[in-house]
C-alpha cells in the first residue's frame, strides 16, 4: 500500500548506478592494470623467496640433527 518506498528504491538504484559509472569514468584502467600486474609479480617473488627460506631452514635443521646423531654414535 505504501508506494513511497518503491519510489525511494528506484531513486537509490539510479543513484548507485550513477555513482558506479562515475567511478568507472574516473579510474584509469591501463594504470590500474599495470599496478595489478606489478603487485601480483611482487607477491609471487615474495612467495618464492619465502618457500626457499622454509626449505633451507628445514634442510639445515635435518642436517644439524643428523650431525648430532653421528656425533653421539662416535662417542
């Protein structure tokens, strides 16, 4: 029965559509894509170095454990 509410939803939809289109008009897509590519590449480089660090840490831990085990056997 309340038709004012439907009218408000219509205005809200038009406002949101206008706001989204305004943001899309202002955003420079080539520079945004360039930044995204650089951010993804930087994240991948960080991830690779992090995984290498973890692998080396585990390898050194195992090497130290084996060295301590052989030293105990020699005593």
